[in-house]
């Protein structure tokens, strides 16, 4: 592979389960160092085994997330709270409740969200998945580094890639996302990438131009750890 910038670490794990263990190790170490960690939390399929592993460790008394603040990364527009497609609901079910987290910041009104995150002292960790078109959260291409927290219109690629989550229900066309400016300001960023279908976009993310046309490539200017499975890299 090409040269990665000094701040970037790439860890290749055998499979999705090993990836989950490595990611859980990293997150637990961060929480041990700073029990009141603020963490930006992706939904999507990739981090689910990691969240299950974190929940297992919490249940076994091996980790304590009670002082952690979970910060929502993205949300569709126009859904009621009880809509099965709510990403807030997905984050509650997969991360907040099973880890015993009591503090959260919901993405609802962009200005309030940014103010709440700033009042916390910013983001300690951003835990991200890689959109098949290189998006982060719903920062669709092109998203320059200064893009704020805002509402967006989803691209056809994202409407298609999000269809798999909702079992035949339509994917809302509007969304809200934490801004690139916020994501890039996190003290640590972790990008989880799993599966052969992400191989091309992961290569471009790490080895192509750093460009708003591939928002994830901009993570290379941060203290970034990429944890990928072999299917996504080799
Ligand atoms: C989705 C979400 C992102 C997610 C990404 C990857 O569209 N908006 O937050 O990280 O795409 O999803 P997956 O992990 O299912 O591949």
C-alpha cells in the first residue's frame, strides 16, 4: 500500500468478529483512560458486532460505560419517534441501552446539537462506518471539511445502500448529519470497514486524493485508526 500519513493506523483483522474484538478493545481502552468519554456513534451494519461485544463486556462487568456520553451521528428527516427506521431508535437499541449508557446527545436541531457537543468539551472519539460512496454519517459527496451539522438530501447511492436496513420500507430522502467540521475535530477517529463490497472505496479513502468528493478521505488529516477485515482490504 501507499504511504499513510503519520497519524493514520491501519489494522487488518481476519474477519468481522475479529474486527469487533479489536474495535471493542480500542473503545474500552479509551473509556478506561477517560470514563466520561464523549463518543459519536454510527449506526449501519458494520459496527453492530462491535456493539454486541461491548454489551457483552458491560454485562460481564469487564467495562463500565455509565459515565460515557453517546452522541448521535445522523438521522432521517420526517420520522416519528416510534418509526422503525429512526436512527435514534437504532442507536438506543444497539448501543445506549445494552451498554448501560445514561447520557446522550440527540441530533434534532443542528444549532442545539453543536452547542451541546461543545458544552461537553467536544468529541473524544468518533466511531464511524464507511458509506459505499465514501460518505461519513450523511455527509454525502461533495462535503468539504468545513461542512456544518445540517440537513441534506440523500444521493441515489445512499438511498439504495440504506434500503437493506428497512425490510421493504422506503428510505426517507432527507436526513440530518453531524458536520464534517465536527467529525474532523474529534480527538480520535475510528473507521470500521467490513466486507468485499467496501474494498474499492476503502482503497480510495486511504490511497486516493484527499477530496470533498470522497468525504472519508478527509479523515486522513485526523488521528485516525482504520480497522478493516481481510475481505475489505486484501
Ligand atoms: C449509512 C449511514 C452511516 C453508516 C454508513 C455505512 O448510510 N448513514 O452512518 O456508517 O452508511 O453503513 P454500513 O455499516 O451498513 O455499511
